[in-house]
């Protein structure tokens, strides 16, 4: 029963606008990052920066 009460309280907070999710514009942070790319998948055609998460596809 306690779980349902928690879910209800969270839903009510979202409806009332008490929970705000801060969105950052990562495009502004990309020039500041010293990119270190590592492969994301086994094909090694998709790389991601370990610091900022910038994705880069290799053709």
C-alpha cells in the first residue's frame, strides 16, 4: 500500500508543476570538452565521448 501512496504523491507533484527537470544545452558544452572517443558497439562504427556523450558515426 505504501508504494501506491508514493506513486500517487509523485504523480501529484508532476501535475502541480513542483518538479522541474533542468535541461542543459550540451551543444554549448561540446567546444569546451576534450573529446575522448570510445566505441559504443561491437562494429566500432559508432563512437561516443566519455566526458560529454557526443556521438560520432564512422562510415
